[in-house]
C-alpha cells in the first residue's frame, strides 16, 4: 500500500488558505490516458464547430471571396475560433446567458 497516494488541493483566496478539495474522480496530470481524453474532447469541439458552420449557426471567416470558410484552427492544445457576429447570434447568446443556459 506504500505505492498508493491520494491528492488534495488547497484553496487560496486573496493569499489566505480557505479550505481543501479531495477529488473523487478524474485523471491526474501525467496519467498515460490524459492525452487520449484531451483528443476526444478536442475532436468533439472541432466536430461541433464544423456542424454549426454547415447548418449556418455560425459563419466562418473568408480570406477572399473564393477561399473556403474558416471557422476554427487547432494546433497542439490551442484553438482559435473565427466567426462573424450577427445581431441574432448576439441576442441568442445574451438570452442563453440570462436564462442560465450559457456559460
């Protein structure tokens, strides 16, 4: 049992320790499964953005009139999202935020 360790995190607010959190689930940093979990999430995000663009929910950026539309670029663990903001999308985002549906 000496090889088994558990982790806990300290909460520090304004330089003062206010409590501890002991996680019950999840992968720790350095776990061999961490990269695979990240890839699953990154592929899911990419798929959602692509399908949102195809269904005209978002409008990607075009470099020129004949160029393909770019809605997002991914490299390593970074994602850049490009989209045109419309009034309806802005109102939809505001409504979802007010109702508590949006983050």
